[in-house]
């Protein structure tokens, strides 16, 4: 499903060959599937005790899921935007966030994690023992020719693979078949999932993201580093160039549907509910600097902001914390295209 091309700097990039969307594509019930590890090509270390991350994939898809597990739970604000949000749960307190491919069908992975956490709680169903799990999905069918999706078994496998302090990045987990720059799908390129961690005194922030945007990924100097690759020139264009050309030529920009960027921000800073919600909005809004365009009608962008409520943010207000986290969000987006 991909071809290899060299960009102007001689680096190898992974181009996406459009799927045929053929009826009768192979689905989960048609083959014997075994969850596989999904380690990516690197990992980001982070120091947030009690935060675990696990990934798993079906190579036959290829597709996968990523689980962020906080056994003690964390207060949460959810910022969902765009015209195609795929979300289950959306609670204000979480024990796990599950990110997955497979569009709406991939939400089953979150159900698998929920069931596994029920069993780990010795099947206790008292109100105080309930395990809160939310799921969010990307549409990754356009980059592959199967109907295989993350299911309950894959979600449980990803939870079982979870370890403290390490976040896999690259084409792995929920980002296994993520792609970007789909102004014309023939010019799209593979991305993946990325992460960045920062510490400012006692304050800590982890930002993790799965980038499957219609937009391109942009570096801090304004260079498009992934997506909308024009093979005839060897250049990656900003989308506005192609949209303007379509208007001038009375043509049609064939923007591809089925996109979404999923982001999880975890901090140890104590924030009020109001401040946490605004923190989520501020960081999510900042990501337009790294992704152009962002929050479109063709994207289902969702951000979860979680706090473990461990440290008073002395010396900095929530706006300042959001500003620092926003820079990490840009780093996380860039690491998804490594």
C-alpha cells in the first residue's frame, strides 16, 4: 500500500497509494488475528509516575491502538472539534484513554480495555470502583485495502503491553496507518503517532498525538515536512497553493475525507475544572501552527487533557502552562512524522 520516494534532501519518505475501497475486503472475521507488539521506530521517555502507555496492532490491517492508562484516575477535560468526531465516553474523570484506527468500528477497542479493567478490579461494580474509559478513533481505511479494525482483543492486548514512562512513536499503535496532506490523496504521505515531554521545575507535561490530518505537517520555520507531496516537482506544497490554483482554474480540489488528529495531554499540575477546560482549548488551538489546515469539516480532532493533581503550579498561571504545553504539542506533531 505504499511506495518509497526520495525528497529533495535525499531522505526517504513513505508515500501512500490510495485504497480501492473494494467491496468484500478482508475483515476481522475472515482471518485468524493475533495482536502483535507495535513498538514504532523510537520512543519518548517521560517522568509521570502512575501513567502507563501500551500499543498493539494487527499487521494484517495494518491498524492498531494505543492505550494511556492511569490506574489512580485523573480529572479530564475533552475538547472535540471538526465535523467528523469519533468518540465514546468523554468523561470528566478517566482511568484510560484508548486511541485506535478503524474509524467508528475501532471504538470496540475501548470496550475491550473497559472489560479488562473491570476484571482487574475483581469485577467490583460499586460506583466508586467503576473504571472510566473513553475511546477516540481515526479513519485509516484510505491508506489500506482491508476492513480489519482494532477490536476488544486488540485493546486488551495494548493495555497488557502498557509500561510506565515510555511512549512509542512513529508508525505504530493508533498511528499505524495514519496519513497526512490529503488535499489530493495521491499526494498524501504516511505519518504516525508522536509525543513530547517537558519539565518546568516540579511541573510536568506529556503531549501525545496521532496525526491523521487532511492538512500537512509544518515545521517551525514554515517548511512543510510531511504531506501534499508533488512528485513532478519533488516539493511539498502548503495547501493554500493548491486551493488557490483550483479556484483560478475553475477546477476542483479533491480533498480526501476521513481524517482526524487525536491528542492526549497529561500534566501533574493542579488546575480547577474551569482552568483545565481552558487549558485543553488553548493547547488544541495552538496545534494549527503545526497542522495546516486543522479542525476542518473533514477532521474529527479531539484532545483529552488530564491532570493527576499532584503539584500546585506556583510561579505560573494556567495560561503560562498552556503556552509551554503548546510548544510540546508542536514537538509531538513533528515527532509523528519522524
